[in-house]
C-alpha cells in the first residue's frame, strides 16, 4: 500500500544507513577482536534485507503471501555455483545477468502456474513449488545432493587487466552488498510510486474493481512476481558468494518462513520495514542462540508479541510513535490513503 511517510522516516533511515556504512571506522573500537565476525554478520543482514524487501513486493504491495519465495533465493545461489569455473573466478559482468535471466525465467514459469490462484491456494501452490525444487536439488548429483556445491572463488569485477572491485576482500564485499541494497531500495521506491505501482496498489485493495476497469490483473501480478523473484535471486547469489557454497536449505520452506517472519517483524508494505526486520531478526537470533538451545521458542514468542503489540511492525513505531498518535491518527490516515480515487488511475482504452 502506498503512503506518504513523515520526514523522520527518511532521516532515521539515512542515519542508520550511514551508521552501517561507516562501521569499519567505529567497529574496531567497539568490538575489538570480534570486528571481523560482526562485519560478516552485518553483511549477512544486508543480504537478508534485500531478500526480505523482495518478498514485501508480493506480500505488502500486491497482497500475495508466498511460502515458496526461498525458491528464487536458492536459484540465485545454485546458478552461481553451477556456472562458476572450478579453478578460477567467474566474471560478475556475465554472472549477474545470468542469475537475473535464470531467475526471471523460473519466476515466469512458476508464476504462470500459480498467479491465478488466491488466498490459501496461492500460499500452498508456492509452498509446493518450493518443496519440489528442494527435493529436486537435494537428490540430484549435479547439484551436490544434500551437501550442496562449493564455490572456490568469488566472481571478479575487472576491466581488461584492471581489477575494479576485489570481492574477495570482506570489506569490499560488504560495501558491494550495501550498494546493491541501496539500489534495490531506490528501485522499489520508484516502482511503487510509478503507474505500475499504482495498479498493483489497486489490485491489493480491490482486484475485482481493477478488472472491471479493464486491467489485466493477472499480467500485472505476474510481472511483480518475476521482479520479486529476480531480487530474491540476487540476494541468494550474494549469500552464496559470502559463504562459498550453495545448499538445498537455502530454498527450503524453513528459509521462506524465516524471511516472512523478518517481514512481519519489520512492517509489511512499507519497503523500509523489511530492512529493519532483517536486521532486528538477526540481532535477536544472535542473542537468543547465546541464551539457550531452545532459542526457537523465544523467537516464536517474539514474533507473536510483535503481531499483537506492533501490528505494523518496527516501521509502525517510526511512522507513528506512541507519543505522536493523537496528532496523526494512523488508522484514519491509513484508511484514507489506501483508497484509490476513481480518477487516480486512468483507464487504458486500448
């Protein structure tokens, strides 16, 4: 759903982005010998933020809840692993377009089969496709079976004999991932405010009304499904680059469930909320794992509490802080903005 958020949202997000970006400057003084481990965790958070943001396009913008979104995350990881040379680094100039193309084709084929379903049927269809690919990969020798595939060298970014980006350097890779997250966020902001985004917003609010106006809603949803799949695949490629392997777990339903929890924790339909949710989830996961071996119970209770206490997630606290809700009634504002005026989207006579 499309909203005009208070200026403090942009200020807070810019401040948090700057804080993460300059981590190499203040990190060693705060974390000491653990700075390398913390930077690795930050890199993972950035990758998962891109992954979660891609799911928000389906769940928050279009209104399609998917339990098979990890399928495309795994497609990105395995495309990198299968296409990379064994004893040398692949070039990112052709690897990234290859990952995008494979993910787009996969999402298009899957989308054609599931996009006309709705509600629980869409959820179960995406879950079924995710599990089909999971068992296909985990039982195939070409994909390494349950052990997966190792990636010996991260892709290189060179121009002739000159190395533009040394992605084998953890700090360079961290900034590379952060840059892709920022580009992905700006793209999502532009997309949701474009004519295409307005149509998706209309489909989310009232698909029957959009069909009555003459819009081929299935086509719009299919394009959104493909875009979300491509963004998830890029995140999967980055995850495989970071840890040097592709594993069937990356496309299992557990991964789809985790990214959905990150989205709920951060705030559905807000674009910036998924970023906060991914960071918050990983921080909580690190804390809970060091508290008890029964950390899934604590995580589950946290998600339940966030649904009950923070229905709009962490993003809701920024959009409408408790001390400011009397001045800006969130419920009325949200209801007013979610209604598309009849003339806000012009009917395409063609």
